[in-house]
C-alpha cells in the first residue's frame, strides 16, 4: 500500500504531459501525406536555407576579392605616382631626380648615357664636386670652434672653382674609349671620331692628353691627334687634343730599334705641331696580374727600356709620363 500512491502520482504526471502534448502538437497522418503540406513546407524551407547560405557565402567571397584587388590597384597607383613624381623632380633629393647632377659623369663612369635619370650638366657636376670637397673642411673648422667672423674669413679663404673655368683630362687612352663606344671595327672611322669629339665633350672642356703605351698605339694616337687638330682649326670643337708616345713597362719586351725610331719620329713630328707634350707611358711596373706567375716583362728588361726612354725624352726636353 505504501507504494501505490507513488505509482498513482507517476501516472498522473504522465497523463498531464500527454494532455499538454496533444494540446500543442497536431498528429500527422502518414497515410494522407498527399494532402498534408507540412513535409513539403519543411523541405522547401530547408532548400531555401541552403540557397540563402550559399548566396551569402558567394557575396562575402566576391566582396573580399574586390577589396583585395582594390587595395592592390591603389598600392600600384601610389607606387607609380611616387616614381613619376621622382622622375619629374617633384621630390627633391630623391632617386632619379633630373635636377641632381650625376656623380659618375665627370669621371666617365656613367654607363647609362642619355638614358641616365640624373643631369649631365658639366657646370652643375663641377659645383657639386666642389661643395663635396668643401664639406669636410667646413666641418673641421666648425669643430675647432672660433667666432663667427673667423669662420667667415676661413670660408672666404677656401678655393671655390668657377664653373666657367676649363677642365682637362691629363691622362686618357682615347682609342680604348672609342673601342668601347663603337667597337673595334669602326673606332678609327673619321666621321665616328668627329661625332664623338663634338657630342661627348660638352661644356668648358679645355682638352685631353691621350697616351700611347704600345707600339701599335703610336699610329692610332697620331690619327686621333690629326683629327682633333683638323676639327679645332675648322672651329667645330673648342678644345685641343694632345698626345704622348712611349712603351709601358708591361710591353717592354716588345722594345727594339724599330720601335724606338717610331717613337722618336712621332715625338718629333707632333712636337713641331705643338701636339706632343711628353714621352710615355713609361716607367717600372712589377705588378703580377692574377693568374700569372711571372711579370709580363722581366724586371731587367723594364729597367733597360726605361733608361733608354729617359734618354730619348731628355733630347726634346719633354717630361716623362
């Protein structure tokens, strides 16, 4: 009897739960599914949810892709704008500023030529080099101290070269320059040499000394001196080309009486025309090039040839180079 009340309570609770279920849930007749629309509605809602979720995913994917492409295009446009501004000189001191002179132009080491992004103005390049040379001296003066008047006096005492002054190249191998510029086959063409002399030596260029250091270069240097003198007399160039004739110590082994006569004849001929300014390139050079075990010319041969060239240079009174 003590257990009956508990079973009665469980039965009552189950009946109450069943009544609540019947009240809020409608039974589905599976045999009449053709007339009941509930399963079809559930299927349609499920398919709609799948389509909606797929559409949302595609929209988010396309929006992310569009954002990435827009960022890339804007970044590229900014880079092009920055580069263009540098090329136009809007960013002073930047790379490729056409207002800044090329620091390799005066030394002849600029490989870009007319396509160089920097200026090839001779006066601006000379002014920049003079300023660079003055900066260390000015810094030392400022470190040493002193009054403002003393600093001004020291600055005025510094040498400031004028851009109007002439500059010279005292040692150049013009034939080698022409070979690198136009090739071995046509660097001795007179029209090519004339065009080179007129176009590649602008500004206040006063002249150059082209040096012959082998027996084969004696005639080549003579040809260049003749062309330069002809252009100067015709008024096509405002600078003079001078020359020297001799044998480099690396080629001292090629020295013989015939070469000596050729050197003397060239010095005599162009000295009378005022175009030969020295004898050389000559001297002693004991440098062993990488890959070689011995000197290109023995040391005793270098000494004897150098002594003979000294005797040849003393006769016309020309300096050794």
